[in-house]
């Protein structure tokens, strides 16, 4: 069951990002996992800034500001913990494929305006948080060795699940 | 900043409660209540209070939250990780409140008469 979910999460990410490589996210070490999480946070912050620049829907603005506020708070904690552990996050295949997927999506979304943008943004927020949450819950948390890193990921997952629920509300609102 | 908000609220409470019954409530040893914000929930999510009581909201999440009236008539500031804020209960605070940043976080204050 757990393995199945992990594979599902991995294939979701891979298909989302169009990566050809099928490397296994559950084989990443703690510092690679930390890197993926940091990149995933930064990507959602970038989507949010795009939304603030393009959308004129006040609900989308509130949502985007929450994404920026929360993902920055998580990254601040992650950097503090890495500093305390005197560790550097390590770049890896998954961070790179997430980043590539994000570049493509930002290019696509920046062409959209009005309702078309709002819909695309809200739908992507829902899909993105779902995929990342699957990854964090099923591929990362069971494999993280450091207890403090694990507990930060558990707290992060709580936040991103709240975002997933919030994104679901947003999708309903803009459709 | 939080202290100033607290004082303003206290003054507003006195101004709003100039009647004898409110003075009675105010002189009858106000109670202090604690509400914890943890895992995207207000705990407890319903609370019976009296005018003049104090309530402290403490955020134990990493994500910043607020406690804000549904009708916007009162609010805490943004509460970051481990931050707390105390408000004095005024007559107008009865009813539903939520977190502005995470609108699915809902709670309620009930004011006993
Ligand atoms: Cu909140």
C-alpha cells in the first residue's frame, strides 16, 4: 500500500514535470529531501507572485498571499534547522525536474489573463499541493533519518494539507 | 505593538460598557482564558466568556494565523510562530470568528449575559 502510494506520488511528480527519468524519490537522503522541499516551497511562492501580478480577483490575492506567508515561514524554519545541523541541502534529479516543470508552467500561465488565469492558477495549486503532499507523506517522511528534520516535515505537511483544502475551495470559487 | 492593541481594547471595553450591569461584570473578577492555535485549529473552538474577561490566543504552528471576527469587528494582529496576543472581551465580540489567512479555521465566542 505504502509502496503503491510512493510510486503514485513519484509518477505524479514525474508526469507533472514531464521528466523522462524514473528515479526513485524514496531513495533520496535527508539533505536531498530538504533540497526538494525547499525548491517546492520556492516554486509555490513564485506561482503566488505571478498570481498577484496577473489576477484581479481578491480571493486569489488572499490565497496567494497566504501561500507566500506560509511557505516563507516553512523555509525560514528549514534554513534555521539546516544551519543548526550545519548541513547544506543537496541538489538532485527531483529538485531539477520540479524546477523544469515550474519554468514551463510559469511561461504558460503568464500568457493567461482574467478568469482563464484564475482557473489555471487555482487548479494548479490544487494539483501541485496534492502531488507534493503525496510525495512528502509517502516517499519522504517514512525515509527521513534525522528526527528534527522529520518533525519539521510533519509540520510542513500539516500546512500543505491545509493549503490543499484551501485550493479546493478556490477551484470551486473560480469555476 | 501587541501591548498597545491590548490597551486600546481595554479602553474600548470600558467605553462600551459604561452601564451598571457592565460595571458589575467588570468588577466581578474577570476570568482569563487561553486559546491555543495548533495544527490549524482553535483549541477550544467554542468558549463561554463574559464582558471584561481576557482571552489569550497563542499560535503553536509554524504558519502565521489570526483570530478575526467574521464581521471584521475585532481581530488579533498576525500571530507568527509562538506569538500570542491578549484581548479583553467586549459586548460586541460574541459570535463566530476565523483565521483570515486560512478561512476554513473557524471558532466561536459566546458571551454569557
Ligand atoms: Cu490560519
